[in-house]
């Protein structure tokens, strides 16, 4: 298994730094754990580190703070329909959210995009929280 830290709030030569966190995990599966604040940071650092953010098996979101999910709209453009395992609480355009409530208890979020509300592109796309999710 290989962990590639794409951003961790620590400046490094040749890499862009931002307030955020993101790690590419490569092993039996390739997946992204959190997605920093800005997609362009992820793209630049991935290229500088010689890794691709395409053809991911899935993604994981630790929690719904922007410095952990902000770049997922960019990841969705590279991996349409990618499964995102996340705690309940949000939606990102282009990703299928699997809400992780606790170990072994996951529910899928689905529905037509017109049910989602668009916010400023910088903040991605979010679905309003409602009882049907």
C-alpha cells in the first residue's frame, strides 16, 4: 500500500499549499481520502507527484468541513459517478454518496439533480438536507 499526501497544510518545494487535507491511497484499491479545499491544488500536486486522480475506485470523506470536501467537485469531473463514502450531511454534484452512519450501516443517496440546489461553483454542488435523504 502506498499513501500519497496531496496536501497537508505544510509547504513543500514544487507543491502548492492550502488549508486542507487530501491523501491518495494506492493498493488493492485506488481511492482518495478527503479532497482538500480547492481542486486546482489537488490537480497541481498530483501532477507534481506523478500520480493520476482519474480511474479511482471510490472516495472517502472524513467529515463535512470545506477543507476536506472542497476539491471533490474536481474529482467528480475526472471520475463521473464515483462512489463517495461520507457521514450524513451533504451532497456533491457528480458523486454518488454512500452515507456511513456507523460500521456496517450505510445508505445510498440518490435522486435527480433538479432536487439539488446549486451554490457558488467554488463551493461545489450541494443537495438540501431533507428527510428523504
